[in-house]
């Protein structure tokens, strides 16, 4: 019987949780679920100058939002790298005792000076055979063996590295603290990790880490390096330039299911003619061997389109419930207490088909709940530029004072007004829409008027007539 695989996700808590990290975590998670394995979350918190506890919590929360948390028996952790500091040092000293690593007393500057003098970049192996003992300021370097290192990567195939191009790299700093390359390997060993699926930018580390695995006499894990995410200009996504924080997309009303589905399609595509597929289908069919080598474009518009699809797929009651925080929470654009659930319910189905994010919902229905919606000047100017606008407003108001109050008759009235002026419905309703809602776009007008009620409609039409008269 083969032992079940152990995947891991090992973020460094140095900032907002990046969409690239989320994609890597999801790849690991999908494989864990299908293969009946374990997903280990390890927080690599050893870079004390850059770590903050809130970033750790942010990662844990964002993973949970994506569905990765300890509600599932296959989730393990979080573990913290800092808890293993002694094990990292012990492993390093074992390599030293076996002659697989050696101490060096050159400072960083001295290493550079020597490289400059010889014309060969990097560390030249100066202390390889000097037999230095440990001591303050002395770094421990790995003795890179001659030959070649072949990394078997599930995404990239066989990747060969000539060891001559790899310097004797540092395992322990001069102050005795372990370097990432070592700590990361030792942790993976302690946690019995069988599969390392991570970002492509770590590929240059992999031959070094594979050498450490071998030197510690443990068989290396199966490697997979997934392609980087790039922006529209095909530049690597960066937190300075691009919108990369998972948290931000969550706040902007992207649904977790849409985010998960979209992230999984970056570098991979489900079989069939649609990329919008249930999570279980992804779990059943995702394979690292099918992941593309080339950088994947993180296309925000496509994410929004996915989100729109997911919104439209929601049962109406779920949609209404999901909108609630945006309509009654801190960010609501109308005075507290103005929101009316029954009006929103009446519009919900029409709104649901017209948004790509839940954050767009308040602006679609704000004219119901604002005491006086602001009139967008450009829309107003455009909708009232023709000389018939004033007559249309007053004739509509006169008819609306007595007509039956339902969307069919509200529409019939405007059609009649339009006919009188030789105008199509689309044209003649423009000043009415701006007068009532403040804008030229929005949910269907006559359904909106029906819910808004006669009094408010007439008041806003009268205000618009006055405005136009000025
Ligand atoms: N802590 C590393 C990072 O956040 C990950 C290392 C790994 O996945 O092996 O880039």
C-alpha cells in the first residue's frame, strides 16, 4: 500500500495574501482532496524584519474564505517555521560533522572583493579546505558536489543544473540563524512532505534544496513549479503595481466560488467547452502534468465575468442574503434606516442579472433609498438637450397622477407620450429615467417606478421640470 501524499503550502507572512499564492494553495488543495492526502499549512515566519502577525491571520482567513481550513480533516496546521529553529540548526551541524558543509569567516564584502578580483561572480570556495571551526561571524556553507543535479518536475519535466554554476551557498548566517533554503527543507522533512508544489520563482532554489535532501539522506519530494502570473503588459504581478490582494477582491464583492474557479484556470483548463465548472469537477480532473509552462495572465475582467456568471447562478434567496452586508452595512450609500427589504426583494431578480460584483448592487438600487438621488450632470444634459424634453416630463407627470400604478400601464403612458412627439420608447424614457434615478443606466425603469410608488415618482418629475425651467 502506498502512503497517502502530503502536500503543503508554505507562505511567508510579509504582506497581503497574493492571488498567486492563493492559486498555488488551491492547486495543492485540489490534489490533496482527490488523492486522499493531507494539506499542511506552514507559516514561514523566520524573516523577523518583514513578518507581522496580522499578515499571518490574513493568510489564514483568506484560505478559509477559499474553502481551505480545518473544517476538513485533510487540512493540517498551521505550523510555524520559527518553532523548528533548533531542528534547522541540528540539521546544519549534522552536515558540518559529516564534512558536507564548512564554516567560512569571509564577510559579504570580502566575498564580493574576491569575486571582483577573479572576474568570476559568486563565492569561490575560499574556505572549503581551511577546516574552520564554528565561531562568531562565521557562516556555514554547503559543499556543493561536482556533477549535475536533475530535478524531476511534474510541470516542467526534467530540469538539469550544472553544479559548477552553483556556489557553495549559505546554510547558517554568521549569527547562527538558518537560511530559508535549509529551514524550508528541514521543515518539509519533519512534516513528511511528499509533494512540493510552489511558484516557479523557486525553481532556482530547487537544485540546492535537492542537494540538501540528499546530503541529509532523505529522498527528495516530488517537485512541481507552477508558472507565474502576469498582468496585461505581461509583467509579473507585483504588489506595488497591480491589484494582487485576495482580501481586496473579497471586499469588492468577488464570490469565493468564482475566485476559486478562476484561479484554477490560470495555467490550466478543465476539459470541455466551458471553464466555469463546479469545484468537484476540478478536484476530479486537475493534474499538474496538464499545467501550462508559460506565464498566466491574471485578467481582472475575466474574473469579473466569472463572478457575474456565479452571481446569476445563485438561487434568488441566496443572492438576496449575500447582498445584505452591502445594503445595510457601513458602506451603504443612503442614510441608515432608509433601506427597505421588500423593495429590494421586488427588484432583486432584475438586479441579479445585471451585476458582475455584489458591490455594484447598492449603486443599482440607491435611488430607492436615497432621499434625493444626485443627478449626474452629464446624463442630465444629454437626456434633456432636445426641446421636447420639457413637454415629455410634464405630460408624463400629468398622466402618472391618475394612471393605474403597475409597470405595464406606466410603460403604456410613456409610449403614448412618445408617439405624440414621434419618439421611440428608448429615447422618450431617457429624461424620465434621469429625473427619477439620476442616471441613464440602471435596472428596468417601469418595474422600478412601480416599486418606488406614485408620490416619490411625481415629486421627482416635478423637481426635474423645475430644474429644466431654470
Ligand atoms: N515561503 C516561501 C514563499 O512564500 C515558499 C517556499 C516554498 O513553497 O517552498 O515564497
